[in-house]
C-alpha cells in the first residue's frame, strides 16, 4: 500500500504540473488531484473490506 500511495502521489503531482503549464486555470489540475484522492480512498476501503471478510 505504501508503494501504491507514493506512485499515485508522484503521478498526480506530475500530471498536475503538466496540466498547469498546458491549460489556463486550475480546474484540470484540481480534477487530477481529486481523482487521485478518490482512487486512493477506494483502494484503502478495498483493503479494509478484504480484512473484515
């Protein structure tokens, strides 16, 4: 889970920086960050769900 978190964070960071340089405004980078948080959240929930079964 640690490696997944680090990879997801770095990927979101790189994509957000790319989007800030490519597009005007902050909507796209903010969406990338929100999507990364959502993916991480569901990954953690999935891990917890597997432990409770």
